[in-house]
C-alpha cells in the first residue's frame, strides 16, 4: 500500500499510513527539547498537565493535581510494600481509584494493608501470567499463524489476552485458537479493526528524518560518558537517519535501534544530539505550556497518563497492560513481532510516534503505535479523546538498556 498524506490540520504534523497489521504512530511532540544558539528563549516550565486534565475531569487544575499526587503516593506505597514482602504479585487502580494488590497469602495481604493498599487473593498474578505468556507465545510461533495481533496479561481480570486480527481465520489460526481455548487463564478475541504501519518524528516541533519520514522526540538524557542523547521509539531511528527540525536545522542522528523490520524487535532507540543543541527536561504540551520531567517509572495499571503528539496534541487516558507482544505489519506483508510494550487508552494517530507519555511529571514511555481505523482524536482533547488505544515503549526499560539518565526539569 503506498504512503498517504491526508490534509493537514492546524498545528498538526504530517502523517502517513501503510500496511495492515498494527499502527506505528510516528511523529509526536515530545520534549520541547532541543535549542540552538539561534532559537527562541526557553520558556519557564509550567506543569500544564493539570490544566488539561482538570478540564477533562470537570475540576480545577489544583484538584487534578491532588488526584495525580494521590495516585503517585499510592504507587510509592506499593514500591515500599514490595520491599517489605516479595509476595506482592502486581497491582492496578480500580474504578474507585484504590490501588489493588495481588497476593497469595494472609501475610502478604497484611503487608499491603499496612501500606494503605487493597489486597486481593488471585489464582495467578503477574508472575504466573508472565510465564503463561511465554508458553502461549511459543504455541503461536509453532502454529505458523500470522493472525495474532497481540498477547499480554490483563491484571484486573487475572487472565492472559490473545487478540487476533479481523478477517477469516486460516486453518493454522483455527487450530491455534482451539489449543488456546483449552489453556486455563487464556482469553481469545478478534479485533474489529485492521491496523496499519504509519510514519512521521518531532519533539515539540516536527522532527524530520532523512530521507522523508517524520517522528517525535522523546526524552532527553545523558549516557555514562556524558554524551547528550534522546530516547525514542526504535522504528523512528531504524537505519540511523539524520534528524532535522521543522526549519531543516540538523538536530542529531540516530545511533541505535532495537527495531528491525521483519524480525523480532523491541521498539526502543537512541538519537545522538548535536553538540550545539541542548536536550531539555520537560515536555511541550502543544498548548503553549510545558510539563517538567522529574523522574521515570512504570506506574501501576490504571494510572492516569498523558502524551504529547504532533498530530493529536495532548491526549490522556489510563494504563491498561504491560509486557505486551504485538505484531506490526509493514510493506510487502512483512510482520515485525515487537515485545515489551505497554498499552493505554490514550488516543494517538499517525504522526504521534516517539512522543512522550507522562504521568503527572513522571516519564512513562514513548509512543510506539495504535490502530488505523479512521478514528479522530481531535486536537488537545486531554481525557476527552476517548474510544481508542495505543502502545508505548516504557522509558524505564529503554533508559536501563542504553544506560541513559533522563534530563530533569
């Protein structure tokens, strides 16, 4: 399928679509990052995340901050509880905003309560679901089916979810489904939309890749030897492209990627920032405000999360799953199995890839992909951009792999 360039909306970047399995959403505005000697003065960071979330929730920015701060306090309590007991087996926020903790013993439940958390006894839990995911992935690989879209644990239901792409099932897929339905704890469903690879790079302003595609800048940081770099989605910097800003000024160059089209991959990559440019420790909210980066984490499932994107601006939702394996489709029918992704209800479109996901002021990840089903996130809709979902690469894993310390605002 040829690349398509739809009409450009005000303040939004270009986007392109191709393929038919999963969407790689390239082109988000992530860090208002890089400044040269000739660029405008750096704005003082303000935490604009609270303004947009407050409007979405119908509360004041101050009240929105209280809600996010409460989430983060409970997440910190969970980390403290885990240091007291190795038997806490995953956690998620429920509809009442309680942080529910999976346990397997009365002692573990007592530890959870002591830290103000809500224990729940489960049949499996996060560790067992991770083992089950490995087993199911092996079955899928052995089956030869090319119709598995994603495999991942769902902590609230304590089950493993296998999602198939729409369309008539091949004989290999039918046989695989029969096998999976016989495995305890596994749910199989079929997606009602096809998904497509996209391409577009930026970081507060559009970031052009040479030759010819675009993405979004993610999170600035430094390596152990003091080199200034930027963490991005791997597919944005596959092939080590030169990176330019909207005006054609050279910003840097891709230097590493774990994404290999057509091969098992992880969607993380690294861009070297030119010596005359400076990576900034905050995110451009695309609404005239910025949000500081004060740290990084893997927030519990159910946590509030927002992303900055050049195509859709500032959109928000909640974290749904971690450690998913998804199959991205590309030109010529190639399939790239991509592991280690998180899923959220944040709305993205083509042109949002590489862009920054953040919970409050705590970095979470970089846009990887999402559905290409004709949905419209609007522009800067915050939590009002509902009804879709997206995948992102957790920044904690990428920073750990590449030995990067995030720049803080």
